């Protein structure tokens, strides 16, 4: 591992993803020391084959699968006898022989590889070979057990072995996350190189807990194919993840070298490659051709055409309510409602009782306040269900704007009740680490239902739109969020705020792991910048994270919690720069609002963030980069900073406007 400056220690400890630490030769090398054999010492063909055989054997010895196959083999043999209505005279030794043969043949044919539990893995041939081996033993049992059950029984045994091998792997592949706590079938992967693209890939793969695989190490680039294969083989992994920027010739050589170690080479796609995702391989005159999908989705974005506006207007469901006092969807609902009311469109917004601060109306918007269960998993969904029932029973508006794919469960009910539902699916929430297996599964199910039941599917970023096109073969209407245009210093700082205009960097986000508040606080603490740091937000579900952020923050950092309204606008209109460190989501409202206020934005380098901020932001990849940029901002002259701010403001003015967002939703809802 390369030496790093001392100031990086606190940053890397606070944000380990900022510098992916596991190298071949570090922790996992020590953990696997007993498994290496002679790989590092002898790279000859004989030694490589011997090592590959031992690694394959160890990876295929999954005891749970062996026990499952044994039980299914015995059960299949007994059921086959019952189906033939014959008295089975086979001794238990015959059943044991069939079960043992099934396990040994399955191990030999690859049914116990961890990749066998990966959805989409073809197992027909190994299952058929395993069934043939078990059937052959059954024939021998019949021959040695006259009068016995007969050869028809042996054929049924072979058939049951084939079916159960395929069915058991298919079921386990779909229930694989439930097996994670048991440590069953967890694949192991290594990563080639530490480029920003690969660090982003590792962050995406490891962000959510409970994944059925582990990323166990990083192998440095620049090694020969043979040396790289030896390093990867020492880690005892199932696959090596490589960058799409690697020379295809190098990838081919590496694939051949790793074949002897039973290790796959997996190439991470570029974001634009997802538009041309390979869905199958076909052969014409013996030439393999790739069949591409994603460029022409099967499902349209607008399934039900818009109808002329009715007197009831539109109902907005799925937010906490207005006036905004929480996050992006609440700001979206507020801005859209006020502009619709100005255009003479009646708007009804459903609010949660513990967030509501107004009565039955607010600035011409009708508010309906209903209760919910204040629970991390149930708050949003329960309130949306109650709101949908209220809407139907009270004969509310025909046109419904629903926020968040997690609320998709109410879409079929609303559609059956004659409502036209425009669904903004938001970002890829299931990738957030705060959600457990249940929460992620609910969001994934919501995605599946959204693309099949909603009248119109709306995304807020091209990256999210691409995901839905590839993952669900569904197009969507991309409508970004809007940003209020604020002049520098046009709103006063909130009272009792211990900072002066232009003397601080501003961070605005809910304190969640994917938003990296700890990395921001630690980077500011490790930077010599004279700028103070103001961090708006709080930790709603992770008290430990909140304590870590407060402990890592520098003495001059200001942590006032969440602020809205004039206080928030005052801080965003007077900041020296804005720090945006989110990893998940589409168009983040706080980022484009900071752009609209003419802030120089320091932005975590992700495809989604680059799409939103464009060329007018300064990008960082980790805490060290951010610490350097904070110091660099403080060194800019006033004229230099004003020039950068004007570029940011012009970009926001051209790309994000609440008026254009309102126009887009009016067209989607009413065809205006």
C-alpha cells in the first residue's frame, strides 16, 4: 500500500471507501495463508493445475447443498417407488449409494460452485450429467436387488435428480439473500486496480448490507497476466472485476491465465454501455453475435394518455406534506403546488400528521392531514395507503401524482378506482445502506410494480432512466427538479449563526451513510482551510453516525440540524462554496439549489452527480481530495470566485427551472 500523509489517517478511518484498503498481500492474504499451497512459488502448468483443482474442490464443498442434495435424492427414490405402486426391496445402502453418487457427481460437474447459485447461470448440462450418474447407480441397485423395483424406477430416480438439481438451485438463487446470515454460497471477488471508476464500482457493490458476495481484495494493475493470475489465485476468489478501459488483449490474456484457477473475469460496464446491454448470444453461420437490449424498451413511459383537466385538479401523494420541512420530495410538492395554483389548477396534498404545520389549506393548496405509523419501514407506505383509501372514498381528483417507488403498492388500487397515476420513482433507494433485506426487497418489488401498473413513469435523472431501461425494459419521462434562483447575499443569514457571509463551506443533506457526512466533517477537520463548515441535516435513523459526525467535526464547524425556509436560503446565498457528497440518487434538490444560488460546488465524482452539475463543478473522489479543494477555495481571489459562481448560476438557469418542471408535469397530467 502506498504511503499516505498523516492527515489522511482520520479521513480514511472515517470513510474507508474513499481509499479501498484491501490489497493482495494485506489482510485477506494473511487470512488465506493456509490455503495458498505453492501458487506464489511455482507458476508452472502442473503446479497451477494442482492448485486450481484444490481451489475448485474447496469452493464446491458446500455442506448445506450436499445435505440438501442427499435428502432430495433419497426422497426422490422413495417417491418414485410410490408412484410405481411397488414394494421397494432396496436396502438403505442403495439409497446411500445414490445420494453419495449424486453429491460426488454434482461436485465434479460444478453444481457446488458458488456461481451455481447466481441467477441466470446455466445448469442444465451439469444437472443432466449428475442425474445420469445417479441413474446409473440406480440401475446397478436394481440389478443387485431382484425382484426389486424395476428399471422404470431407475429412470424415475434419474429424472427426479435432474429436476431437483435445477429446482433447488433456482429457488436458492432467488432466496439467496436470506442465506447470507448462514454464510451459504457467498461468492468472493477481487478488483483489478484502484481507479476512481473501480472505487465507485466497489462502493456500489458493497453499499447495501446483506449482499450474497464479498469483495475481498484489490490486485494492482501493471502486472503480467501470469503474475496477476498468481495473486488472484492466492486470494481464492470466484471472479476478478476489471475496468472497461483495459486493453481487450490484456483482458483476453488475463482470462486465459485465470482459467486454470477457476476464476472468472468480469468487465464492469461504462454507464453508456448500459443502453446496449447484451441479453443473449446468437450464432449465424457459426459466427457468435451479441443480441442487445435496452435501446428499445418493451414498455412505454406513457401508457395511459392524458385527458383534459377536471375541476378537481390533481392530488399529490407519497410526501410528508407541505410546507416543506424535510427533504427533496416535500420541496418538489411545495413548488409544484404553488405554481399549479397560480395557473388555476386545484391541488390537494396529503400530509402526515406528525409533519403537518398548517390547517386545511395553505396558500391556496388544499391539505389533507392523515395519521401514519412512525416507523422507519412503515411511515411512508402506511400513510400512502391511508391517503389512497381516503382519496377513493371521498371521490378525490382523477389525476394523481405519486412520489417514490416504495409506494407502488397503491397504484393498482388507484388504477382500478379509475385514477390516472403519474409516478415519480425517485432514485435507486434500495442501494442505500440504511435499508435491511426487507427494506431493499420492498423497494425492488416497488420498482417491478411501478413499471407495470403506473400510467406514466417519471425519473429525475438520465442515469436512473438508463437503469430502468436496462433492468426493467421500461422507458420513462425524465423530468429533473427545479432550483430557485437566488442572488448572492439577497437573503440574510439566520440570526445567531456564528459565521460571516463568504466565510464558510455549506453541506446540506440528511445524515446517512451514502451522503457521507462523516467524510465531509473529517475532510474539513484535516484541511488547513480557514473556511468554517456549516452542516445542515441530522441523522434520522442512525444515532451512531450522528455521534461520529459531531466527534469528527472541527471546532469551528456549525451543526444546527435541519433548516428550511428563510434560514436555509440565507445560508445557501452567502456560502463561500457548497459541498455535495451523496453517492445514491438522481437529481438532488440541494445541489441544484446551491447552483441556482451561484455557489461554487465541490461534488463527489459519481455519474449521477456529473450529470447534474456538469462542467461547472469541482469534483473530488475521496476525503483527501475534498480537503485539498476546501483549501484551494479559500485561496481564490474574489474575482476568480465570482467568475466561477457566474458559470454555475448560468448552468442552473439554463438547465433547472421550476417553471419548466411545472410545464412538464402539467403536460404529463393534463396534456396541456
